[in-house]
C-alpha cells in the first residue's frame, strides 16, 4: 500500500490562528493613542519665551527708591542770624516814695498789687501839728508886715523933719535902715509860711508816677520820720531786659536790633523787644557787657524780676529759598545740590547768601526756586543722572495734582 503525502495548504488561503493576528492590532491601537495624546499636549503647551538680548537688559539703569528723610522741599523765607542771650526783666521806671515830714500815719488807701495813677493819694499823715506850724508862721509874717508898716511911717516922718532941718542926716539914715530890716523880716516870714504850707501838703502822700504798688512799708498808726520809705511803685508799661553779652560778640550788636525771648510761665508765647542801650564797660569779674533791651508790656503779662531767655537778631536777609546745609556738595570748587527733576538726579549749581550754622540752613541767591526738591542724604550710589523714585508723601501723583488744579478757587 502506497502512502501518498498530503498537499500543502497555501498561505493566502490558510486561516492563521487568533493569537497571531491580535498582537499587531493592539500595537497599532497603542501607537494611535500615544500619538493623539502627544498632539493634544503640544496644542496646550505655552509658546517658549523669546530670550531677551543681554544688551537690552544692560541698557536699563536701576531706579533708586528714596525715603522721606532723604529728600527736602525748598521753601522761601527770611533767614536770620541770632545771638543767644539771657537775663532778668526790670521796670524802666520805678519809685520809692519817702516821707518828707514827720508825723503819724493816719490812713493808707492802697495795698500791694494795686494799680495807681500819677498824683493819686496813697496815705495821709496827721496834719494837726503841721497846721499849727503854718498858723505860727503866718502870725510871724503878720508881725513882720506890721513892723514894716511902722518903719515905713517913721521913714516918712523923718524925711519931713530932715527937710525942715529938725533932725540930722544920721537920724534919717537910721530910720531908713529900719525900713530895710523890716522888709527883710517880712520876706523871711513869707518863706517860713511857704515852708509850713508845703509841709502841710506833704502830709498827703501821693503817687509820683503811674504804676503798680509793689511794697507798702508802713501801716496806719505808725510814726514816720523824714526820708522814711512809705510805698514802692513800679511802672510795668515798659520793661528793660538786662542781658550779658560776651565782649567778643559785641561788634554784632547794634542799637535798634530785634530781640525775641521767652519767660517761664509763658512757654507758648514769644515776646519781642529792641536793643536800646549798650553798656560801655564790662561787668566786674566777667568779660561781658550789659545790653539793655526795651520791652513793651501793654497787657502787663510780664513782671519785674522774671528770667528771660532768647536771642538778638543780628542780621536778616530778604525772602529767598533756603536750603539745608546737608544738601550742599562740592563739585570742583563750586557749590551744587542734587535736585530731582523728572525722576532723575540733576547737579544744580547754587549761589549762597546768608548762612546760619546754628540752624543748619543757607540762603540761596540764585539756582533754586521755591518748591524744588533736593537730596540731603549722602548716598554713595547716588550720582547725577541716576533715576530715583520719591516717597509717596514727597511725590504727589499726577491725578492728585490734576484734581487740585481743577478745583475752583475760593474768592
């Protein structure tokens, strides 16, 4: 028996097993999913930033931020130089009233602290003795006038007798001499009467000046003697501030200069005066001279003996911009300030006038205007041309400036 071999089946007609065709299908599906995800990711990803050339970054300078203490606003005012002083206040006019006659004080009409007018009655002395003395002197005057009248009659009779040769010339001369003596006696008696009358008037004590009673030395019932003090009066309408000034500073002081000062008890009030006199010699034990300053005291706020502390205005400039000394810089021998203009630092040359080292300011004659802003801090990185930003309170916004300009002005 002959065995015949089977014929081979063609590949394109034979059916492949299931596991052979499933693998390529799965691989294709995975590739499709991955490709779709990559396309979606590329669509959502941001475009890469375009790199900035290094040359453009280097061209933008840094902006320095300034603080409020670094900048000062320039204002125009009158700058003055002053010389400090201190001293005590004394009344320009005062009086200590003394008794001119002796007697017992009958009444007193004023007390300490009371204001009095010139000529006002302050006290009365018992005038009984003074009136009796006046009457006595008046009687002596009457007697002297009677003697003069008798002597005058005798002179007339003697003249008639001399004409008839009944008496000698010597007798007539004696009669005439008696008349002269009687006339002299009358004049003396009249003077004594006037003295007694003045003494009677002095028994009424009056104020010689207007002012305030500062001391009452006697009471009613006390016995007064001549030249004994009765009252003390001070006039507070005008006071004198007596201050010592070093001799080295006297050339700066002139009559008529303004003085400003304060006293204890009036810390919030400033008083004024003017230099009235300068003592020509120094005080004993010191190298200082007394300067007398006239002070008006119309409201009687000041009192004699108060201690005052202030300054003499020795020089004063006209109204001009004033710059802090801290803002001044030396630029090759010239004075400049760093002014802020349009956010940049500008080296602005200035011409200075009066300088006040005590206040730390100087007057600007030329170079700055009122309202300009200058830098007062010495910042090493700050140079002319640098860009700066001002603090909010030093640099108002343009919107605020526009709003302020658009508001109607009050007429």
